[in-house]
């Protein structure tokens, strides 16, 4: 369970800074993916933010980048499908 292990490490990093455990679980839930949580852990360990607002800002930033990446991938897939349609048609022509 990679997700569970990384989530637990994130919660530990949050509590090590003196924030409540519940914040760690909410951050993990909001970020949602292991790589994003690993980025958050690195941020917490190296920056050691002293304000909860800084923690939440970084969480939002990471989530925004994840969403932008997913949108880009969806757009690329749609463009590829559209290009295939232009090049090969709909597949219902018998030529």
C-alpha cells in the first residue's frame, strides 16, 4: 500500500511541525496522489513552515500543478484522437 505509507509519512511530517494530525490527513486527501504527497513531505522537511497558511498555500500549489498536468494530458489525448480522425476518417467508409 504505497498510498498509505506515503500518507502516513505526510501526517508524521505535519505533526513533527506541531500541527494537528487531522491537517495531515486533509492535505493527503486534497493532494490525492503519492508523488504530490512526496513533494509536500519534501517541502515540509526542508522549508519547515512556521505558519499553517504557508502549508496550505503549498498544498494548493501542488494540487493546481497536478490538475494542470491532467488537463494537459487530456488535451493531448483529445488532439491525438482528432488528428487520427482527420487522417483516417471515422472508420465507416469502405474505401
